[in-house]
C-alpha cells in the first residue's frame, strides 16, 4: 500500500517525531534524577526559565489552539466549526441513533480512563508513586496521543468503533486524558494544565451537544472519505493490511 504523503500527514509525522524527542529528553532526566526533574518542573519562573517550563508552555499553547481552531489543525478537530460543515441529506432519526450510540461508547471510554487514573491516584496517595512519576506518566500520555492518531488507538478499535480520527467522537478529549495525572500534583503548572484541558473538553462537548450533525459523516460531507484531504489514517490502514496478510494463511 503506497502512502500518500499529504501535507497534514507530513505535519503530524513531524509532530510525532517532536513528541518522541520530548519524551526521551524527559525520560533521560527522570532516570538521571527524579527529584531534580520535579524541582525543575515546579521551579518558580522568577528563579529562571528551564526546559520543563518551555515544555509547559508548549502544552498550554497546544490546548489554546484547540479553543480557537485554525487551518493548520486536522479536520478531526476542525469539524466542530461551522465553516467546515457541508450538509448531507439525512434522516433525523439516524442522526439521533448515531448520537446515542456514540455517547454511550464515549461514557465507557471516560469510565475506563477515570478508573485507570483512579488507580494511579491511589498509588500516589499511598506514596508508591511520587510527583516525578506522575510527570513522566503525563509525558508518556503526550506521546501516546500521537501513537493513537497515527498508528493504533485502543479506544477506536475496542470501544468507539469509528473508522478514522476525522470521524472520532472523542478526538478532542486527548488533552484531558493526557493531563489527568496532573490533578494529583498541587502546583500552579500542573493544575493549570489539567484545568485548561478540562475547559477544552467542555468546549468540545458543548459544541457536540449543540451541533451533532457536524460530527457524523452521514450528515456532514466533509467527513466522508471522498472529501478527506488529511488522509492521516494511512499508517493505520497499512499496519492493519500488513497484519491481515501475515495472519491470512492461518485462517484460510
């Protein structure tokens, strides 16, 4: 399968590489000295700006960009905007069924995520995990966000069943999921990340509740494969095809 390197796919591939760099940079610091990493992450700006302050700023800018979408963002995000809605003739009952089905699946994802992070929070309260561990987990989630977008998403495959990110009901939940561990750390930098991510989540959910027709390919032509310009699903499709070829003979 030939990969068509669309501008968006190229951009997201570069962004994935950047996240890999951030992850391994922070991991190196984490393995070198956990306490030093936490001190740098929570150091007041008055005492000097360090690498982790810059990473915090990147996180904040990234989230604010989702509150004010621009053309550089993928259609998976921009579909929530009125200007990207192209009406497709549909039955309202079909839209209602889609919304109900997707809401149930979204709630399952949220419960699974909160349960998993509840376990993390419990381990933190029991002093089994420390602040540095939660910081490292957040950076790991930061990397996993793009692994889910480009290569494999367990929520897409196992729960949501959407065909691609462009059609993903919970696409803009990524930041909230990424920064959930930050809720447990009492610090300006950690709480600013978590609560900003909560605002992004609420903004997405309010838009979805008011305009569900923008989020379904059956009512929005923009989300249909024939009109897709991003084509960021290609790595996933290539992986699925390769796995299918490998497993094929076993089931013939």
